[in-house]
């Protein structure tokens, strides 16, 4: 049975991380606290969730992901993973932002979303504020007498 009947939900906006799968009389949610390891933990946990519930990736009809706001790296990990599933399986990636509640409640909210298209469309994060990118330091002017460098 390879009919597309399942939805995968991903929320990596905070250390309380969650994934879930629903469809065909099945709803399973897995949550955990990730201490800056979402990039290492997310895919193995999705793989385990699918295998334990005997769901093949080809049976996913879409992926739902929380866009944020949230952790810069956490958002990139979750959204990139959702987009990779969508692109690889040619299924829609749908999203919501500013979700409230516990991680389990946010995953349940993602389950309720429905796509407006049947084609893959990339989603982008909502960071909630401009990125805090470090500016290069300005060269400091020497405060004392000019020093000449000697090369030996």
C-alpha cells in the first residue's frame, strides 16, 4: 500500500522540538528537548518515527512545518528538512507561523493545515527580527608613535 495518506509535521522553533505523523487512524507525536543538536537529531528521529509506524516516505501526502519565529538555526534545520522532503517526494510543504502552546499542541495545529496546491513549493522562515550578523571590526589607528615593522 503506497497510497499517499500521511502528513508529517515538524517544529524546531525552540529547544522543545517535535515531529508527528498522522493519517489512516494513526496519530503519533514525538517530542524531545534538543540542546543545540537539532541538525543531528531531527532526521534520525523522523526516520525512526516512520519505521516504527510502518510508514514509507512515499506515503506522505504533504509536510507541515512551523515557520517561526524562533531559533535561527532551529528554523533553518526544520524548514530545510521539510523542503527536502517536499522536493525529493514532489509533495507540498505547508506552513504556519506564530503558533502558540506546548510543542504537542503546535504539532496538532500543523496536522490541521491543508495545502492549496499539490505541487512542491519551497517555504521560507519567519525569524521575528533582523539577523544579528557580526560587522567586521574597523581597523584601529595606533595611538602612539608610528611603529615601523622590520623583516628579518
